[in-house]
């Protein structure tokens, strides 16, 4: 099912804001000032039902696996299961073969698990301040330990945006628990991992993808593969088949990098130069104050949060913090359930 929500979804977008403070620094006070606008709650994610046309097994899986599906949907799903053709079954088996060949590259035994889903190509578009879109035609499939992978192509000139995955979401629209794993071309290419507990973005971690994966292409309209292996509370991150790091959601956020302080004019008697400096210095002080306040708030939130989510929904996601339209194209997306 594909869903676009046009209201503010601040928790999901904190990772992009972290890039502003950790990805080399910025003197743009308008961008950094959005840190103050981040709300403590996520209000617009909900439990979503399966798209029966895309996966006739999905809604029944949801009912069997604790998802919310009404009686009418369950009955429709049960009827649809009987209509699954032999051609569809053969196509599923054919789609699984390249996945089985990929798994050893990520340290996963192909004999210890099964295909959760193989997603058809899909494109998500987002634009403007704090927008998101997500999709999964097999949303009812729940994952504990898993491998999720996709080839992601972005078209995001003039947009602070990222593309990737929703991991183990509980779908609670009032107080969501979930992880987010995305890649962004901001700051020459970063991987972002977000932990949202009870609707609050409690911590975020980023990896400089371009610095660890020589094949990572941060240029516009480039394609990169993102693969996440989740085992318990450890998430191993791969871009283009290269291991770039492990993520522990319970780890505290590192101290933020601060933007460079503006340089004081050599000639302090130059009134025009001093006026420009003082304006930049005031902006700098405001930005640093906001970054540090946000960092302290995340530390406090993390102290009181449960950051271990054992099982949940998976999806493809596009996020926008600001700017013009951004497009995330997902190809060869698949989910493997480790058993």
C-alpha cells in the first residue's frame, strides 16, 4: 500500500537535520533553526492494511501476526489466496534465486530463512518542509531478524531529502516505535539511522557512506544499493555490497560537530567589515545554541526510552526536510526473513 501524508512528520526527518549539524557544518541559520521546530510526537503514521492485488497472502499474514485487519478484509484475503496462480508461484520462485545468491555476501545462510517479499519497482515523490511518503505492497509481513535491500535512484537537486527503509515499525499512530535507515546525497553522501520511541525521535546516527564505500555515488540521478541486516539489536549496513558499519540503536548520539566560527576582521576599525562579522557571529551563536540544545534533548530522551523493537512492519520511504521535489526510485527491493 502506498500512502502520502501532507502534514508535518518531524520525527522521521530528524536524520536529515542531523546532517546539517554533523555533515561538515553549516552557517545557514534558517536550516539549523528547524531544529527548534521538531515536535516530540509523531502523529500521522498508522497501521495500514495489505494491498490484496499485490500480495493475496498479506492480509491473512497480518491477521495471523497481530496486525489490525477487519473481518471483511480477512474474508476477502482468504478468498484471494485460493486464486494464486501457478504462474505467480513460479515467478516468486524465480525472483528468489538471485536473493539466495546474494545472502552469503552479507553473512547470511540461505538455508536459514525465507523470502518475505519481492517488491515491484516503485517511485516515491516528496517536496517541501517535513514531508514523507512510504510504500509497501506487502506491509502486513512482519520481520524480526531480516535482510532488506533495494537499488535506490534519487533525483533530488535543491532538496534536503533521503531514501530508504522503515524497519520494525509497530504502526502505532499515537506513539510509534520504529527504526529508519536511509541514504542521502546531502554532504557528499551519508547513511542515516533513526530511532523513534513512543513517537519521539530519541537518537540518530550517521555514517559517511562516500568515505567508506568507494562506489557510493552522491551525484544526482545516481543509483546506490542499500542493504540492512538486522539481527537482534544490531544492524549491519552495506552500500553497494560494501560493509560501512554496524548500528546499535541504544548507543548515545555522539557529540555534534559545530559549524566553523566566522573569522574576525583583521582591521577592527573597518565599520562595514565589523558589522558583517557581528551579524555572522550572532547567527553562529544561535546555531550552536540550537545544536547543543537539541543534542541535550536527545540525550535526555534516550535515557528514558526503550530502543529495542523486536518485530514489526517494513516499508520503503522517502523523506524531505526542505526544498524542491525529490524522487526516490526503488528497484530490485526485497526482504529476507532470517529464521
